[in-house]
């Protein structure tokens, strides 16, 4: 499952796209300082838009990716099946995410690394939730059984959301099952690259 993603789009462009979609977002902590990053990894701080109880639909803030689980391992993915998520929803901003597979070159020791991007958009949002923990607040990525674009690479996947579903995910009155669905076949484009194997010892629920 996803333990590495990419965000190289600037916050100004992201805010402009939300405005074009008529999704009002506040920045209660100021505009997040988000340097372009090829790899956002577990425990890194990264921008999310979390649901808001104010006039705006969401709040753009920087938060840690993963909170400590019961035995201290980071909870970086969270199963979406049979859960309603009636609060603490968030959109996790990215322009691509990675999956790892066994190496196609058997002489190579490291795993193959695949970057998935959205075919029709330069950046997108993944479905997430956030919660408080003793160190502050953190988010995790929701996962579901893999759809047609991901199934050849992994049996589960994170949940990229179509742009017309972003506002619905931020609205806790909308049932989660109405939003958390596969994108149409062919929406995600994989590109093979090479990188480090996924981190060991983290916790996905």
C-alpha cells in the first residue's frame, strides 16, 4: 500500500484550483510552507484540507502523515471498508503516488517503483482522515480493494478522488460509500522508476 507520494505543485496553484471549483478553503495557520518534494514519506509533514465547521468547507493546514498505533508503529494507511467516517475527513494533496513491486530484473535487489499520476489533471486529492494524538494532529490515507488501474501492481490501493467528489468528501453528511469509489479505468497513468524499497515495520489498518 502507499507509503510514499509526490507533491511538486505550489500552494498558490492549488488554492486557485479550489477557487475555480467553488470550494471555499481557509488557511487558519497561514499559507503552508510546502517545498516541492519528489517523495513525501511516512511521518513527514504535508498539506491537507480538513473539513471545517466554519463558513469555509475546508481548512488548508500542514500535518504529520501517520499517528502512532497501539504498539508505536505509524498508522499511515487505514481500511475504508464498512466505515462511515462521519467526522475528521480530509483531502490529502498530491500530484502522484508510488507503489512497489518485485523487480522485473531478477538480478536487481531493490524493488521496482511505480509512479501513478492522474491522466487529466496535474495534481489531485486522496481521501484521508485525521485525528489528534499526543504529539498534535496527524492524517492517514484511506485504502480499499484495488481497482483496474492498480490491481496489476497491488491488491489494495489508496483512494484518489475525482474533482467533483472533493466537496462531498469534506461534507460529513454525505455517506462515505457515495464518495469512496474507483476512478474510471484508465484515469491513472503508471510510470516505472527505481527507488528504495518500502519501509518496513509500519502499520496499515
